[in-house]
C-alpha cells in the first residue's frame, strides 16, 4: 500500500519559528516546502536536515511583502509540486514569515509601518488568497500572531496591531473555507529565544532570566516549544479545532 504523502508550505522556514515548524512537521512524517527571503544557505541547511529525517523538502525564495511577486511564486509552487511530488496540491500552509522593530507609538515612521504591514497582514492575506487553488480540501492554514495581541508592552503598537488583524482574518478564513474542510487557526507565541529580536536578548546579560519570571513556566520560550504546536495543529487529532487563537507563551502575564 503506497504512502499518502502530506506536504506543508512554511513561509520564512530558513530560521527561527519557521525552521522549528518545518522540522517538527517533517518529524511527524510530512514533506515540506520552505521559503526564504535572503538567507539561501540557511534554507538549504534546513532542507538537508529535513531530508535527514527521511522526508522530501524544497526551498523557494519569496518576499511575502511584495504582493506583485506572488503570482510568479505560485507558478513556482505548481511546478515544484508537479516535478518533485507529481501532485497538484499541498496540504498545510504555515504563514510564519515576518520581522519586527520596537518603536514607540509616537515615533513610528510611516515607512516602517508600511513595511511591517506588507509582510504581516497584506502579504499574508493575498498570498493565502493566491494559494487557495493549490491548497487541498481538508487541509490546514496556520497564521502566526503574537502574545502582544493580548498583552501590551511599550514599543510594539504597530506590530501587535497587525497581529490583531491577523487574528480577525483567521476567523473569517475559518468561516469561509469551512465548506472545503479547511481548518484555520492562529498560533500566538510569547517571547521566544530566536534572532527575531535582533540580538537584543543576547546583548543584555540576565534579561532572559528576568523576562522568564513573567512566565508561569518560569522561562522564555525556545523555537521547539512552538514547532510542536504547529505540527500538532496539522494532525488528524486536532481536526475539530478551527477559527481559534492558541497562545503559546508559557503563561506570560497571566
């Protein structure tokens, strides 16, 4: 009996939470396509690691915030699916790619706001829209939000507002794609020890331990804490969950 192959597409899969998600999915027996913006070497290393788990993988370049490039990217996805898997669709879309800058509300510049908006909301909205014909029925979409959409920390107003918009969008996606059996959920991490914070966590001695005191579990998160949740949401066991916000913050600011 031939194996039923499930394929996940993880944006921003070359590092951080995207990498963790891609590896966790492969460990669950899924093949993975990852995207990267500029770090091709890191993306190739993730592909190599996934293949070491006995799964197929592929990396494609994508600037999520450049909506004009989405059609060309979708054509590449179609071609890769056909050539590498002899399939016309994939099963799981993980909208993870992103970046952020800490900037006080009164000092946030329009250019910076627009850059973050294009990646975190507009880009996710229209990339997902473009990929719908290639997403299999009964598939999954997982959108990344942030604990900052629940609690407030000065300097993150723009980023958190966009993540709040993602959470609303997730509920609409779940409602409108439900007839196709597609489940759509949001994963909202708290502070995770990755390079997302531009080295700020490593630059301040003791800051990780100090922040950890704000978590019920007593430490800041690691990428592996998130990847497993993403993979779980792509399993049959969580098939009755859709339209939900799942915070993965270790109980931050409870």
